[in-house]
C-alpha cells in the first residue's frame, strides 16, 4: 500500500483500514484476527507508528517489536508508542544482511526504499518523486530477534517498499514460528527489481504458509485504475 493520497489519510491510521473508533462500533469485524491469540507482533517498516498503535488496540497485552530506518520517523513512532508497555523499537532496516545501506529517501517518507523508485511510481504519484540518499543501518530479522524470548503466536507485518523478499530471506527462522504474516505485495514494479506477488507467494508457500486473501481492497493507479498493490495475508 502506497500511503500517499490526501483522500487516503484514513489508511495511514491502520493497515486494516479501521479507525480506532470503528473497532468499538463493529466488534465482530476483527474477531477472526483476535481468535488467533497473537501475543507477539513484529512490525517491519514501522514508519511513524500508526500500525503499531492499531496493533496495540487489537492486542493490548502483546509484545510489539517495530523496525524503522528513517531517524525522523523513528522518533515520531517512539513518541506515539513510548508509554506502551512491551513496545521495543529498532532504528534499522531489516534485510538479508547486517551492515550499512543506502536508502532512497522519498519526498513522501512512506515511499522511501533501499530499491530505486521506478518511473511508473513517480508518474502515478508525483508527490513521491523527490529523492535524496541516506546511509542507514541494516540487519536481519533472525539476527535481531534471536536475542528475545518470543512468546506465543506471532504476527509479522512487512511493509518495506519493494524489499519484501530480502526481509523474508533474512528472517526465515523467526518466520517459521509465525502464525500470520501481513505483507505488502505488488503486481507491477514500483521499485526497480522488486519481487512481485508471485515470488512472495512462492517464498511463503514453501515455508508452510497459505495465502488467505487481502485485508484491504487493492491499491490502484489513479491515472488508469490498474491494480498496483495489496496487503496480502498468509497464515500457517
């Protein structure tokens, strides 16, 4: 999901397209999710903390581990989540290696990526086209999470703008314990060399996950209506 249109501000509040107030009005809408008894959440691509807030609303007693490489977004996320018990944050980009990397910082922070933005992305969403490079830290999910005692059923959310395959490959041991994965999947290359839906599907299928549809309607190109992305659900 590319969270860039003004009319889509509500989507920034929740990867489930739910406002906090709406959870109370529709108590059964997320019953299937709550029935999974999630106790640990790994939030890859934490941005400014909106997803973490929603996870905490759905699973108030769950441990939340959020990863965000951009220092300003990381600071905002910590300001929002600082009073939440069990919240831990990491100013690092998860990938398939530990070291340093160059992130292409978009003029819209949510579209920043370790992969170069494709022209079709810039044409469809001009607000994202501005770019500057920043040096960031990288690490693998398995390397970071091995230092923690992860409890119960695990939900992993991956929203990393085209780097989904590298996050998965660097986190296979951790993901093997996961009950559910919500991952942003694309149908065209919005970033150069990014994996498309089919590759992500195969990677997770080979790890024992079954595709369970999309949580939200797919995200479309405002220029021609073509389907671009969806938040795909995989369950083991």
